[in-house]
C-alpha cells in the first residue's frame, strides 16, 4: 500500500470538488481513483501512463491516471512516485487536457502549468 501526499494545488483542487455540490459525482470518482492509486498504482481502471510533458520537482516521471472515462472533460490525476519508497505525490487533479486543432492538420495538447 502506498502513502499518498498531495501538493497544495492538488489539495485545493480536491477540496473544490468536495465542496461544490455540482461536482459531487466527480469528487466520488476522484476519491475512488485515489484509493485505487494507494492500493495498486497499476490498477487497470486507472489506465496509468507517463505524461511526458511534465517532470516532478527532482525530474521524476509524472504519471497520468484516469479518475473518469468517456466523459466530457473527464478528470485526471497527475502524480509521481516519491519522495520516498512506498509514497506517491499527487501534483494535480484536473479535467483532461484538451487537444486543440490549431492549423487544420496538427493536434497538440493545450499547455498547462502545474506548479510544485
């Protein structure tokens, strides 16, 4: 079992989900995903994969986990292993980064800033 840490931003995002009655369904999905994450970060329901455009504060691989699927603006959890063995740090809980078609041929992820 992994010990879960949240950055200030992730804690703020989780609290927003928790306190906004209109987001209660999303809060439940995120809470369930965090439980899966603590028990087994490779749980099939999480669909975890490296998010290559971000690095942790010490250059750690940042991983994206699904809290929701097949939902517009589905929520994702961005995290990395550490700071110590048996620990996971969640850096952001946010809706899925959209793909924007900019020039009619290319798709790219919208840039997001996730402070540590």
